[in-house]
C-alpha cells in the first residue's frame, strides 16, 4: 500500500491501494461480530466488553447452552465470492452453505445443522447436502475473487472512504486538506499483511483516522532510521 503522508501534520492523507486491499476492507462489512472478536482476541487486541461476553459463552458448560459454535463461529453472510486476501488465511468460517437431512431419501426436510431431528422418522439429520450457488451469484466479478474489479487503482482515505484513484481527485484533496507546501508531502510504501490487517480491523471501530493510527508509527520509525 502506498501512502501520501503530510509530514508536518503527521497524518496520512490517503493511500493508493490495489484490488486485494480494497477487497479486504469491503470484506470487513460481512464479518459477524463474534468472528471480529475472535480475530482480535488472538492478537491481544480486546475491544470494549465484547471479549468478556464472548468468553462467557466459551466458558459456559455445555449443559447450559444448546450450541456454542452458532454464537462463537458464525458463518459470513457473503456467498459466491472467491476467498478474500488476509482473512482467508485465518480460521474465518467458509462462506459456502451446508445443509443436512436424514438417511431416508423419501423425506424432504432439511436443517442447517446435523443435530436436528427429522420430523418424518425421528432420526438425526446427519447426511450432509452441499449448497451450490446459482449462476447469478458466481458471475464474472466473483470468479476473479473478492468484490471490486481489477480495473483501476483505488484511493483509500484515512477514514476508509474508498473511491477510484484519479489525478483530479488527488489535487482536490490537497485543497481540501489545505496543503500549501507540497514539500511537506512524502510518499511511503508500507507492507499490508495479516498483522496490519488486524490492526486496521481494530482501529476501524475506534478511530476516524485509521490509516494514520495503523501506519504512522512505522513510517516515523523508518524515517528516523534513514536519518541516522
């Protein structure tokens, strides 16, 4: 990810990002709350009291709760989209759907879990049926993976507003930020991997200056090392 940094104001004005980065940002919108909590907890990034609520379910004896996985490991609502970078390498549940039925081929009842009881024969509905998305859900965009098309470079603002990159937009933003001296602007290329993705996920719940919050400390450190 390429950042445009205002060294005087010590903030990121915007970032130049490719398809994979934007796909990740949009994928955040589809993540269930429990998945977000689990991802952040494993990196020691707690958010408010939701981790305690998560732990309550996790620590509750099975005698008192019907299904922990429904709450702790919910599936994303997004289907028909190829894996998204960064989060796809974690234990985020797959976006495909699975249904279950009983062993009898004469009964047409289905369930989304193998512990349900068939109303026709009172046996467990443990035979798995795999959901196949219709053609409209796996069109040209989905086949390429992610959400946005790989046609342009995208501009990501500090508050995560996303728009196509253009020269006119960049000039307009410099006026908006009241940048009088372009000499204070520096271009910095930063790595955007799993660690940064989780920090960005956490910061997106806490700040309007997400890119500054996540990347400015590393930018300052690299600048100091170069000066030395």
